[in-house]
């Protein structure tokens, strides 16, 4: 083994920065901002290969590192650190996936759940979907491009991402029918209606919307809307989420204290739910209201806060220990920010009061 | 920091392309390193038939058996050529492997709603291009194909020739892989950046003027495939979304992209001599154009 010299150190730094950075983001970060979730394992595997490469070069014979390599990777790291495309809120502003993607849409009698992507593809093959008779529940993003002639019309977009954000496309349909109140641009909604063929095709040029750089609107069909609901209405509540396997004991305490129904309401609340394994018969339980905080605080938000006011009027201390946030002395094991009325954090052990 | 939206979009798109390609480049670098350390050169030479086209056919067939993404295939092919695999077979494999792998063909089938014709045509383009490249490369030797700096191995000798012991070989594998990854990775970064720039600033309506003319639509989609540098596992969905363009133009997009794009051009220029990388640019372009045009005229 030879002592590492500076070219080897440069190579190692570049490789470890890429491997550890990408790996950490794939494991713990907002992966679906840039990549389809089915490839998470592949990204982690790739990063896991790069990290040992970064260590191996420290023990190999040093070799001159081309300046072009340092410049290219340095520019990549710099752009990523400045623009932070891997972080929600600091990225390009539009995640291709609907919040809670995959959950069934709220049912309405007579309306079949159908994705706009499936409808667009079916229409390319035949026109049976556009008979005006079949009624569908369709989720999408609202866009109001300049080319729309009628003020009440809008375009409902369904993004589709096969692999990564760079190949994300969107299928769009005009929506006709004066929905009240009119949905806001950029809002995810579920529209109930039928697909109808237009008497005369109305071709429009492709347009952009946020990170969706290539959107085509079907020129020959439109959605006749019978109404819509915000997509957030389809998401589970905090109460629904707490009915899962790991938080049954905490839910029982909430119900005994009469707080479970509060967590079915509009909120928003942030709940720090101790997992069942955190319960110990030897300890006196803290008040259950200590675990409920008015407001919506994601894990990222907690890094910027020193204390939180709880539902029962107490205060929780928030601290960062070895780079990890702790609330009331408890570690956050898992967070779910995609709920209708708040954010759920699973914690261990139970929170420590004032 | 309040950054312009276009910069944030550029960064997101560029980062996405890089992250998507990273596992494949890492795998390609590892495979290349394993070949370097463990595969004796003469064994590869004996595998390939002596005829030029037969060698090309061998390379194409290897693409069916050992699939590789376009981001990882260049370091693998470079190493195979250094180890003695005839360039006619290696370059045929270079262009065919990213297309004829099961994931790509399946995604093509799904994106084009079960059209086996599109799948067959895409595979046909790969086969024809591989054979054509083999014919162009002929019986050129290693030093006529690889650039000077790429001919010598990084350690100056064939690891298969003597036994360094297990630890030394293990370290050699990871070190070779690391250096291949960095060398090819910089072209991935540059290509991802260029593709992100085009995707951020190219007006979507710019292509609309070409969609009604067969020849222009094919050429436009070929150009777009090079500029967007979409991964071959996803390009079929992107192509299918251009509903106003004819099927022949879709075929041109998915035919050319895995063989020629901004990521690959840089890697090819760095790895191969000028005649070879020009062939890697021209031959696929001609084959894709001719096949797509025939499809458009006959359909």
C-alpha cells in the first residue's frame, strides 16, 4: 500500500461526493422530484458502487487527474448545491407525480376512475372513449395557457415520467364547463366528466408548464366537466394514517383523550406518534396532547426551529444532534407529509415534556 | 437565494439525466474493470468469426445476450478492444447492445400500445447499423481504432498474465473502475448539461413546422433525439407523445437516440480515432434515415 497523494485525493473527493450525495438523496431525500420511484433501488446500487471506487483510489498508484474531469464534476456539484433540485420547495416547482400518487380517487357513482394518460392512448387507437356516454374520474394539474379562447376553459394535464424528469411528458385535454369556484392554475384536482369529440379539431402548439417542457393538448377531444374536487380531498387524514400497525397503542390513547376526532378535521396538525415499541409499562406516560402540534411542520422545517407549541399548551424542544433532528428528545424514524390535514412523524422513544 | 426559474429547471433536468445514467455508467465501469483484470486477451480473439460481416453479426448477437445501457457500453467496449476483441465485433456490439436489450424492447412495446412492428423495426435498425459499422471498420486493428491515450492500459500490463494475489486484484478492479467512471463521467456531465440546456430553452413549437412533411419530420426527430439525449429505456414514451408526427419520425427518434446523442458523442471522440467516431456518427444516421424513410413511404 502506498500513501495517498493529492491526485488520488482529488479523485477520491469527486467520487465520494457523487456516490455519497446521490446515495443519501436516494435513501432519505425527495427522490420522486427527479426520478420515477421504481428506480430508487437502481440509483442506490449505482451510488453503492461509486463509494468504494472513491476509497480504492486512495490506495492505488496516483495518476494525473485531467483538469477537464475536475472542472466537469466540480461544475456539477456546484450547480446542484446552488440550485438544490433535490429538495422540495427549492426545486423547479412541479413534481410530476400527484401527492399520494397511487391512492384510489374518491368515488362518485357513475364515474369510472381513469388516468388521462390511458385515455389519451386509447383515443389514439380508437374513439370509443369519446362517446360522451362513459363518465370518468380523472386526476391532473390545472394549466391556463394563453391559447385558450374561452375564459372558463382550462387544460387538465396528466404528467407521465417513465424514468426521470428529463423524459417527463404530459398529455392534456381542454376542460369545458364552468366549474365554480374555478380551479387555480397549478392545483391538482380530480375532474368528474365525460370525453367528447370536438365538432372541429382545434390544434394548438405544444407548450411548457414548469418542468414539463413538452405538453401536447388533444386537438380533437375535450372533457365536459360535471364538477371537480381538489386532489387533497383524496388523501388520507392523520387519523386514517394512525390506524396503521405501528401506532395502534398511540391511537388508543388519542381516542381515550377525545383527540382522535380532532385529527379527522381540517387541521393542519403535526403529530409525533410514538411507535408501539416505544411504549413501556414501567414509565409514566406523558400527556397525549404533547404529541400534537398545530400547524404543518415537515422534517426539513424542524431543522430551522428551536421549539414548538403543542395542542395542550406545552412546549417541545427541538434540537439537532449529530446532524439529526430530535423533538422532545425523540428521534424521528419516518415522516409522511402527504396527508390531507397535516404531517405525521413516527418517533422513538416517547416525547419528553417540559 | 432567489434564482431564475430557467436556471432551476436547467439544474433539475441536468441532475435528473446524470442520476438516471449514473448506475449504468458505474456498472459499465465495473464490467470494464473486471474484463481488464480477469479476462485473458487471447480468449476473446478466439470467440469471434474471421469474416467481417460474421464478426459484426457476432457483436450484434452479443448485444442480445449481454445487454448494456448506452451510458455504460463505451468503457466496456474500449476494454474489450484492448483485450483483443476485433473492433468490427466490438463496435457492432456498441451500437446494438443499448437497443436490443429486453428492457428497451419491452418499453417500446408498451409505449407504442403493443406494436410488435415498432419493436421489430427498432431491432432491425440496430442489426443493420451494427453490420454496416462492421463493414466500415473492416479489419482495422486496435491502434487504428482507439486513440493513442486509450490504447495503453492504465497499469501498463495485462493483469491476466500474472498473479498479484487476491487483494491486489481486488484493488485493481476498483481502481480501474474508478478511473473509467471519472473519465467517461465527465462526458456524461457535459452531455447532461447540454441536453438540459436544449430542453430548457428550445421552444416546443419550434418542431411544429416540420410535422407535416415526411422527410423534414424524420430529420427533425433525429435532431431532437440527439439534443434531448433521452435514455433508451424511456425514449419510446417520449417519441410516442409526439402524436402529430408520423410513425416514421417516431422510429427515427428511437432508432438514433441510443446510438448518437450529446452524452455519447463526447465519449466517442475521447475514445476512438477520428475515422471511427465519424463512422459512429454517420453510419447510424444514414441507416436510421433510410429505414425510417422507407417505413414512411411504404406505410
